[in-house]
C-alpha cells in the first residue's frame, strides 16, 4: 500500500463524534506505552502525526487518523495504566466497548503487545474480547529491535502459552517501528481489510 496522504481527523468519546463518511476503520489497541503512536507514525511514514508521550495513559479519547482519503486508523486509549483512576478506567472501558461493539465501519483490530514481556491479563482479555466480537485480529509484538535475534522464537512461544492463536481471523506479526521490521506485512494486512 502506498501512503499518499494522512492526517489527524478527530478525537471522539462517543458515537455522535465519530467521522460520518463511512470509510473503513482499523482500530489499534494495547496497553499504555506499547508503541501505538510509534507504529502509526512508522506505518504512515510521518514523524509526529500520532503524538508519542513519555507519559503513559495520555491518550484518553478515540483518535481517528484519515489515510489516503479512504480509511481511518483509530488509536484506542491504552489500558492497564495504574495512574488513571478506577472510575476513569471504567469510562475508558465503556467508550472502547461502545466503539468496538457498535461501529459498522470497523474492519479489524490490531492488538499491540510488547515483545519484551509476556502478554498481560489485560492483553489476554482484550484478545479474547476481540475474538468474541469476531473481528479480524492482527497481534503485533512491538519493540522487536530491543531484543536479540536469539530471543525472537521466544516471543511467539510466549504468546502461544497465553493465547489461543489457532483462529481463522487471527494473524501474528513481529514489528519494530525503529527498523520497520515487517512493515510490508503490516501494510498488506491493513490493505486487505480496508480495500
């Protein structure tokens, strides 16, 4: 997929604020600080379109990025960040749930998991939730550049230990925003879902 244009479109917390142009959408979910903004920027070949923050838990809205005037990437608030109050976490949960369960334009979910760690309980429940919704899922292990080559096999084994990956609608990809490892495969998966 050739990226010809990309722009931040809108931040939303409820349905009446979502874009109304019926373009297909791909949601990106993952715990805070897993590298969602970095993945968006590297995929779009932009430096700072999606704001990366040294402060986890900064994204508190659904952020819509319009790509090629034909589809959206939707950055979902990161989960599992302790400094956010319980009521705030519940609000995030409801907002994400409403979006994932009711949005007809949603064509797939990219679930980001930090390659350096085992999937968290939140990662596993988000994965199972997406399976239940019957969404096409791309599990992306981020920050692969931080690992030695000899650790690569362990990453997939770690996932398999905690998640049942044997589903037709599930694919797994190792990724690095730094080195652009598997950028073409990421691009192909997104392309397949939005075209």
